[in-house]
């Protein structure tokens, strides 16, 4: 009689499996090189003549670095070359979007579409982070820690643009990441959600919490904004409810 296969918790709905194309050491080296090169390129870009519109902050370097790390983590979980190509293309889009917005802001060229482009890149990277760590990390403790780190980093990037002091952005990011981590711990422990739904719920929960802290720091919280985030909460509740009913 054949031995029982080891189950992969909450990953049945997504075709992820470890890739052996490169060793973990080679991937780590490539990631380190790309992060250093990206940071050097962005530093050179923001020091060009006429780049005095806004101060440069550490958070502006985090999103491109996070995109590289997440893309590498996703690539380590897939074996289909088409998924590798799509992963690298999305990483390039996220890095270009984040870098372009940073350079334009530093040069004093603020446009309405910049905020959308930066938010889209951040949400794309964070979703990739959630999916890759949920698929690749099997221990509950490891998942919770990495979800906290990813949520905190993304929230800090988002909040640092409106916080009067970087300390407030750090505090806001800490609050958001604690909420996201608590939700993740409860849902992962319950073991009734597939990977796709779990990652979606975490992303929407992060979006709602970060948005509310963002508008509170900015001082522009309105009824319409609150209703928008209430819809996000209802989406999360609906996803959990349908998962329970179909479990």
C-alpha cells in the first residue's frame, strides 16, 4: 500500500510547487544584486538636476526592493515557464511604476495618476507576497511572521507619504500589520479557506486598515471614504461566509 501524501495546507486551488531551476543560494544572490542595482539606479535618478521637489525617504526604495524579493519568491514556487515570464513582467511593471512616481515627485512633477500607479504597484506586490508565502511556507509560525513583515512594510510605504513624521508612519504600519496578522492567524488556524480566498481576504483587510489609517493621518476621512471601506469589510465577510457554507 502506498504511503499517504503529505497535504499542502490551503494550497489546493493554486498550481504551486517548488521550482528547482535555481538553488536558493543562487536566487538570494540574484535578488541581492538586483536590489543593489535598483537602489543605485533610483539614487542616481533622484540626484539629477532639477530633483528638488520633494525629499527622498527610505520608503521610496522599499517598494522596488520588495517587488524583486516577491518576484523571486513566486518564481521559486512555479515550474511553468509562462508563469515565470508573467511573474518577471509584473515585477518589471511594479518597479518601473514605483521608480517613475518617485522620480517625478522628487522633481516636483505631481500628477493625479501617480497615486493610482503607486497604489496599483504596491497592491500587486503585496498580493504576490501573500500568495507566495502561503504557498511556500508550511509552518503556522513562519506564515504569521512573514505576513506581519509584508503587511508592515507595505503599510509603511503607503503611510509615509502623508505622515508628518516617519514615526507616525511606523506606528500606523505596526497597527495595520497587527490587525492583518491577527486575521491571518485566525483564518489559517481554522483551515477552511483555500489559498486564493485567504490571500484575497488578507489583501482586502490590509487595504481597509491602511486606508483608514491613511485618511486619519491626512485628516480627510469622509463619509464616502468610510462607506468605501465598509464595502471592503463586507467583501471579506462574504468570502469567509461562502467558504464556511461550502466547506
